[in-house]
């Protein structure tokens, strides 16, 4: 199996589900993570998105929720995930960064609770790698995953990240789902191709059946998306950079399960 290329649907918040599915299919991508804020807010919308994906031969990578592990509303999220037929749901680990969160234990406990509920439906819970949550640093993320080993991580490059630190994070957190984009050091969006030095080694480190999901294209422009999709597909078909085997298995720092 090979890494599955796809799209995070909230890349195009101004487009509807009926527009996004054919856009992904035409670009040659194979899956969509459907966002819960605009495109798939409830079970009815989830069933519609699932049907459109099935008709187009596009897979469903995940449901991108905005659940914050605060004890409120996960039952509705899980019903939507099940209606969508998504194998995993992405959540956020709290509402504050790891250095200022006053009750880390409560966030961890709720993450464990929702992971158990999701597992009962055959769904995996994943945490967003993001500022202002308990996954805002590599060390805090590793500790969180050790505390709740049923949970799996997403990863995306923080602003200003460099190839060596990006690869080290992906290897420490493996296996991850990657949100794929290129920003400059100010957070301005660039062509994905400008991030080749970072992304080629990272893609090679993803699990063979993992997902690489495009996000944050320039100007939210479908033409920019098509260009970035072609770049991503080219990298995946070319394989790892010279001298680096694909999908090497590495020990996971501070994790079990």
C-alpha cells in the first residue's frame, strides 16, 4: 500500500460538498477529511457527503471535528462520524497551551473518555498538532499520547519549522496523519513545491497506508490546489529522497500501544 493523498475540506470553506468532491477527484487525490464546522455539521450532511464520495470513488479519511476535550458535545460528534463512515475523528486537546493549561488532567481524562466511546463504534480518535492546545510542543504531545495510548496524532509543520526538526517530530510521533502545506516564516502561504526539502523526507517517514492531506492553498484558489495536488502526487510517486528508504520503522519516544 502507498500513502493516501487527500484534502482537508476546510481548505475551501466557501465551496460546498457538491463542489469539493469533483475537485478532489479531478486532481487525482483519493480521500477527504470532512470538516465539522461548515461542510458536515450533522448526521444528515454526513450521509450526503458519504454518498457523493462513494459515487465519485473518493475515500473518507476522517471527520475533522472541533471538539476540545471539555466534556460537552461529543455524542453528537460521534453520531456524525458514524453517519459519515469515517474511520477516525480529529479532536483538539483542550483550549490552552501546555504551559498555561490549569487542569491538564481533566483534558487527558476527557480525551481517554471519548477515545473509549469512539472505539466502541470502531472509530479511532486523533489529536490535532496545534498551538494553544496540549499538543503545542513535541514533548507535551508525546506525554499526552503516552497517557492515552489509544489516541493517534496528526502532524503539521509549525510556522518557521525546519526540515530536520520536522522529520524528528514525525519520527517521534509515528505513525501520523500529515496536513500538508507550505508556509513561509511569517505564515504566508506558498506553493507546496517551495517546501520540498521539508516534505520529501516527511512523506517518506509516513506509514505506508497513512494519509497526506493538503490544506491551506494560496488564496483558497482551486487552481493553486490543483498545482499543489500535482506536486504532492509527483513526490509520492517518486518515492523517498536518494539514500532514504520509505516507511522505515522507528521506536516511538515515550509511547506504548
